[in-house]
């Protein structure tokens, strides 16, 4: 018994200097918080300005579109999913009803206004669509979908000068966005034909 007590004491005494010399473990680094949706969107706009071609631009615009569908409200996001689904089915009255609720619940969310502009346009309410695009751009002046939609509506109504300005605003943000580059070229050609 004495022998085992002595052996334990000896082991403890011999290991104490080794334990004392072991540096304390550093605390694990705390990971940086994930960027917010707004921070991600800002970073994507910076990437758009530096994009090298239309393929890269299309990819970035696609990610932007998905991020802009995130309102920060589970209720608004669920209503938006349903509004988009009914809009895709051509059921514009139901889609507009849902989008009205979104705009009432979350009036600062630019995408709520933008999707309602789309639904109004598809339902034949061009004046309402333009009003909602104005609301979208008041909340997010960089909203590419709103700028392109405004250009399209203005072009369709024969207002090529104003359509060209809307397309050029979009291209100032996304210089290689192919659908808008094509629309700009089409409007420029129409304007050149009118000048003859």
C-alpha cells in the first residue's frame, strides 16, 4: 500500500514540471458572423461592376434575384412564394391580392413592390406597374429587374428615349447584362430609324 502511494506521489511530482511547461491552449477563434442579406447584395453589385462578360453577369444577376426574394420576414417570404406561384399559373387576381398584403405588411421591401409591378403588368395594368416600379426604385435605385421592366414598358409604349435611359441606368450597374444590352441596341436602332 505504501509502495503504491509512493509511486503515485512520484508520478505526480515528475509530471508536474511537464504540465507546468505546457502552454495554455488558445481559445478557438470565434468565426466572423455571416454577412447579412444586404451585405451580400452590396458585394454582388460590386462584382457586377467588375464582371468581365455576360455569362458572369447572368450568374450574379441570378443570385441577386434570389437574395432579393428574402425579406427578413417569414410571413412575407411565404406570401411571396405563393404570389410567385400563382403568378406563374396566370392567376393574377390571387397573386395581386397576396402582393397587396406583402406591400401592406412590409412596405420597405423593394421586391414586394417589384413583384406587384410584374403581376400588374401581366394583368394588363401598365399604369399600376409603372407606379409600383417607381416605388421599387425609391427603395432600391439599383434594382435591375425594375429598371429593365421600366425600359420594356416604355419601349412597348413607344417612348424610346425614356426606355433608352432606363436601359442605360441598368447597364451602368451591370455593363454586360445581355438582355438589356440587346434591348439598348434595339432601342438605339429604332431611334436612329426615326431620325432618318
